[in-house]
C-alpha cells in the first residue's frame, strides 16, 4: 500500500515473541536487566507489526483481491487522545482519570484502561462564568475525603491576569460535582499558571510556573508550602530558571512542573522553551536532601530528558502513572512539525536506571506499534485496503454485537481538513473530518476516534473521500467494545 510502515517478517505463531503479545505469558527473567528488557521491547514491537501485516502479505501472495482480514492485537498507535494538551492522568480505585486543557471549561475523562481514555465521554466539572476565560492545565488531586482541581484562568482573555484557582468536590466522587472555591489563597497577586501538588514527608507543597514581577520576561518554577488544600503559606522559592541554551532557544520558559516519586527519590519533571515550537522539551530537577523549599536542593539535569525525535515534535507537559507494575509517561506533542499549539496526547512506557532516576528514552514514532499496557484487552485490528477512486475498505471481525470505539490511524498531507464518508456494512455513519497532519505522509500521522455499532462476525467498513484534492489516507482501524 505504500503507507510508510516498516514491514518485518512474521514470526511463527509458536514462537515466544508471538505468545508474549498475543496472550501466552513469556518467561520474564531478570526484570532489572535493562539490555534484556530493551531486547524484549524491540521484539514485542516487531512482533506486533508482523502479526498484523502478515495476513495482508499472505492475502496478496495468494492472489486474492479481497480486503485484508482483521485479528486481535495487543498493541496500539499514538496518539491516544487527539486535539489535547497539558494532560494530567491518575489512577484511583480501578479507574484512570484524565484532565487536560480544553480552554473553555474544566472536564474529566474516566476509563478502565489508560490507552482507552480517548474513547471516554467527558464530564464537565466547571463551566466558567464571565469574566473567567483561557482555562489552562487543570490537575485533579485528592486531599482527605475530597477531590480538588487546581487550574489557571484569566479575565476577559487578558493573559496578564492569569491566576491559580481551585474547585472542590461536594463528595468523594472524583467525577464531581464540584464547587468553585475561587483563587488559591495566600499567593502573590501576579501571573501564575500550571499548578501541581508535591506531597513529601507529610507536607504538601504547591509548585507552579510564574513571573518574578508583573511583566513577562522570564518564566520560572516556584514552590510554596500549603496550609491546606485551599491555601499556601509563607514565602515562595524559585527552584528553576531557564539557564541552559535548550531552555531558551526560542523563549526563556520553565513551565508544566509535575512531581515524580519512587523509592524515596523525588523529582520534578518540567517543560522548557517555547510551547509553540519544536524546541519544547522536558527537563528534570532532582531533590537532594529533605527540604524542597531550599533552592540549592534542586539539581537540574544539564540536558533535556525528552525531546523531539522520530517524527514527534515539541513533546512536553507530561504526567506519570503506573499501569500494573509498569510506569508510563503521558505527554502532549505537536500534531506535526511547526503545528504550534495544535497538539495531541501520547503515551509510552519508561524505565528507571540503576541509580534510581527515570529514563524516558526518545518519543516512539507515531508510525510504530507499542504493546498495550498489561491487562488491557486486545483490540481488533485491520489494515485498510485502498480501492479505486481513493476509497478504502477494512474488514473487522468482532465476537459480539454492540457499540465499539474505533481508532482510525491516518495521514492527511493535503494541507487542509479532509471529510470522509463512511459506512459500516452499508449503513451510513456520521461523516468524519480528518485534520491536517503536515506535509510528510510517511511520518506525520494522527488518530481519529469515533464510535460505531458492529455485529458479531465480520463487518465491512468502507471509506470514501469527499474531495479528491483534499483527502486523508486511512491506514489502520482498531476497535474495542465501548463497555468493558
């Protein structure tokens, strides 16, 4: 199909690589052996690609003109949430919760599985009345028996007026309802965004990004003790300023701080440089000692720990969560090179070094398969066969009738949005609009998520472009039940 994906020979179904991805446990060996883990990860990704593409190759070699059949696949593509930024994810009592910047409200998404968050329907926790606007970086936190959401907002779209506010749940349900509690008390009346809470040795601290004065010259990271979930107390300490070249090649910015803790070690992962540029990257602060209010206790890594690579541009504003025993980074990145604030949400696993520091590696290419988090049910996956006139068809076989979430992996190098008509077994569905993914069809890709009713057995999903000069290339379709 010329779709730009790397093809690898399919392993025999009896091989250990096949069993690891498609359902049978493989011998784990020593989990602290990084080289072996790296080999397993590479083998898993290769297996996933081969397992899905092998059937297509077999069909072609047999001379069949029929569509490529589907199979259950324990792998996914990024991004997991289209059109999102500043993701905050946490796990509580069997559910993953997501908050992110929508711009005009505070919403919460909930899913049993990390990689299914894009299928969830949002619950609006707060619709801001006038004059509150530009709602940024909401973060869900629990304190005692209540839930709190910290976020930044300005007045009448005047960025200089951005301050930190808080919502408090009326009960114990993180989905709400919530009450607007106003500004976080005790903070200086100056520009502040991206609040996060660090819990350390029984004390809570607020960490945020702000200015030293009233004018936007340098954006720094601050920390202050919290007297309670609605108030900070005492003075604020600057713990990071953009000093290295990679923090200020476009603009001198430190923002998006998030705490990461493991085995007695505390880190702050933050975003540096201009969020609207490809230079945006993640930096790392390591706490030395036990007093986070002492600026010298925070040691900054001299190089970014996560930056543009493999067709992912401007990765930043991350959060961290465990899926079973595995750690995952959830972050946003530009939809394509130079896309500015047009961003999507990605996720991938990361590991820890023998010294106890996080090792994020490089962003995984959006054209590569990533094994699903352990315990996540397989997705039914099919490659889309291109037909004459720009049409395409995918044959999806599912075991039961019902509503399914559908992930459509596509590229759209036309330079504009593309509308596609589609049907499921001849039944018209709502038209799909695919945003631009830049000008490189082989490396710039996206995910569109929708819902579709399927019957047990094989379903033919057919796609037809609305205009020949503005069209998206749909490459893969994955589906899973909406209720699971």
